[in-house]
C-alpha cells in the first residue's frame, strides 16, 4: 500500500507530465495556426498573380479586337469610297475608346493583384498573432503547472 508521501509524489509527477503535455499542445496549436495562415497567404498571393495575368490576357485580347475592328472600319470606308483622311476623327475616337477599355482592364487587374497581396499579408499577420497567442498559452500553462507542481511537492515534506 502507498503512503501519503508516495501518493503525493505520484501526483506531483502526474501534474508535471500534464503540464508538459498541455504546454506542448499549445505550442503545436500555434504552429498549426501559423501553417494554416501561411497556406492562406500563399493562396491569396496566387490569386493576386492570377488576377494580374488575367488582366494582361484580357487587355491583349481587347487590343486584338480593337485592331480587327479598326481594320474592318478601314475596309468598310474603302468599299464605300470614303476618303480615309476625312474619317480620321472616327478612327481617332475608336482608338481612344479601345485604349480606355485597355486601361480599364489593366486597372482592374492591378486592383485584383493588390487585393490579393493585402489578403496574403493579412493572413501572415493572423498567423503571427495566432503563434504569439499559443506561445502565451504555453507559457501560462507552464507557469500554472509549475506552481501546482511546487505546491504538491511542498505537501510531500
């Protein structure tokens, strides 16, 4: 049969082991939260890059459409016998509209890229905060456990 001192010693050891497990769990939770945040940051960064690439693709496609339209305008004017120089204002307006559309597409891509980068940065910050919280929880667990273990150890004497 165990004496009171032996039971207290077993309790002290169990308390210390529980503290260690709790502390390690908090640390692991922080690492997991940071890994998830890093993953989310990478996804947001990939989204940002995709937004910019799509805008570039759309801008090139729109530019190609504008050139095809300008070519068909010239062909139409030539077939009607219009003087190309007299139709310069129409061509200029079409070119200006095409350029404006191109700039709008690129601007949208830039905004999508910036938004993705901001989401990536925010996810990184959230991961750092989660890790700090977990480190704080681990420290609290360690200090609480050490205090409890010391109290139990004091009762053994």
